[in-house]
């Protein structure tokens, strides 16, 4: 039984690893979306943000050309 302590340590390490994996898994389940759905949502948000910024730049350019 020279490896008894080593087995216990390996079991504890593996259990901790499994718990970490479970935490990560539950974080994605809280949003209710898969990775591809989140990527699609984020891409749409970025496109909308970019469109708004371009509109602001166009309005700023119009104001400068009028004055």
C-alpha cells in the first residue's frame, strides 16, 4: 500500500477538475444559448453598434459642411 496516499491525491485532483468543468458548463447553460448562438448574437450587436457609429460620423460630416 505504498501508493495509497498517491491514489487519494489523484482522486481529489480529479474531483476538483470535474467540479471546475461542471461550473463552466453551468455558466453556459444559464444563458440558454449554445456557442454558435452566442456568436451570432454578438455579431449582430457589433453590426448594429457599427451602423450607429457610421450614422453619427455622417451627421458630424454634414454639420461641418453646412457651417
